[in-house]
């Protein structure tokens, strides 16, 4: 699974900038000039916040085909951030869920479905959420957000009248939600941030472009900033797309890439693909906490491994040292990347009892939360 999301964030969510950079500069108004090396502390916090928002989609998606709720979100909107231990849960509240359908039928396809005859849906998957900053967090600038699970980009433009969840495509749901939130907060200073990991990073970049080019981010004739902050993104467009992307004055993209990660190298430039946006290159091999020569190349692409590297990154010539408080155990949330002497079990994030409970008849059943 890959995670992606779009968020309309407030500067209050990442703490004071201490005079190092303004909020527009953190969103790339100057293409992060002077903020990447050394990595600005407030920008580092913003990047980690975006990564944690991505992680919510990984931690809440039900991929168990034995459950009749397979393909849905495990948690209700009011409990989503609390159940996934999102660190800024007090500052952001989910406002709506997004659903997608896909007409693709091939082994190992992007969508997952339940084996149950009583499945919650035979056509749709939950792919994310729309959220908004709480009044307290948005007091300074205003904030709202939307999030989509990047494992289903092929269904993002498909609709299915048979499904009560996907009568409109995920793209239409997303744009409608952003329009509604922008209209609601039009009297405040707004900024849209789209974020994602892996395939979801590609979707987040395309979503940011879609929001900007179609005027969804326009308030009273003025464009608000739209920024994609993405992790481990494959290449997504040709030079013409890159040119069009860079022509939009309110659109920016920052790609956080782990140097040993191979995924961002594909599809190859030999096939006509071009890199979009600015690059923050980090190298997890500099961390003394992770395995020096892991045999699992996926470790270099793992989201939590990338976020750990961002937390301690001090430039290619600097010593790796954590600059923010971030638990080491997060690295092994869905991997075995940490060295054994850290005493953290591998892939430790699992739903309690795999979502099974004992009912009144003493039988086991999956439950929705």
C-alpha cells in the first residue's frame, strides 16, 4: 500500500519559525532557497508532520480479505487520529472520507475486497479523508485538509453508480471537498499542502497540480499557495508536464528522497519522464540506528525510515543527530530496519487481535470501529 494525501495547513501546526523562514517560504515561495542545507528546523517539523499524516492512511486501512469490512477504514472519523496516534490529533479533525472504485481486474490489483458475501462494498475502497484544522490551531492562518490513500490512483477518475460510496470519482470528491473548505475559510490566510509516499506521492503531486490548474485554490480572484511535499515518489510526467507545473505561480513541490531508494529512479528518463519540483536528498545509511547493509531494499523506501532520516539529517557532510524528538521504535512500525541492539520488534503495528472480538454467542467476528 502507498499513502498520499492533500492538506491545507496552518503555520501554527509546526511551531514558531524563530525568524528563520516565513510560512510562505516554508511552502516553497522561494523554492526553499537556503532552507534545505542545513535543513531548517521548522521546515523539518513540517516535513515530519506531512509524513505522519501519510502514516495515518497506512495504519487505518483494512486490507484483511477475511473481514467483511476489507477495503474500508478501520476507524470512524471522530476517532481516526486518536486511534492511529497521530501526534497532532488535537489540531486537526477529519471532515469527510473519500472512496474510489476501479474497473481494473488483474491479479494483485490495486483495490482489495472482502471474501464475505456480506461485504460492506463490492465496488469501492476507502482511499483517504478530508480534514480541517481545529479552530485553535487555525486561529492564525486557517487550515483544512484532504487525504487520499495512494494505493488506488487508477480508480481516482472512475465512478460507479452501483456503489453508494463511489457515485462520484475520488478526484471529484476531493476537488469538491477542497472547494467547500476553501469557501468556508475564505476570510482567512489559507495554504494547500498535498503529501504522499511512494505511488501516493505521485498522486499527491498530480492532485496539487489539479487543484492549482483548475482554480480550486482561488479565492476572490487571488490564488492561495498549493504545495506538494512528497516522499519516495516515482517520476510522473514528461517535460511538457514539468513545464506546465512550473508555470503555475502558486504551485510548488518538494520531493524528499532517500538516496539508496531505487523507486524514485523509475519510470526512467529514457522513457520520457522528468523530475518535478525541488529535491531534498537524505541518506538513511548515515543513521547509526539502522542496519548498515540491509538485505531488504524495501527498507530504504519505507516511510518511517525516511522520516527517521529527516529527523536526524544534518547534510551529507554533517553528523547524523536527531534534531527533534522522534521515537526510534517508529522505524520498525512496518519493517525490520532497526539494528537488533535497539530491542524493537519488527513490524509491530497490528490491529489488536486482528480486529476480532467475542460476541454474545461466543463466536469471533470482525467489527467496524
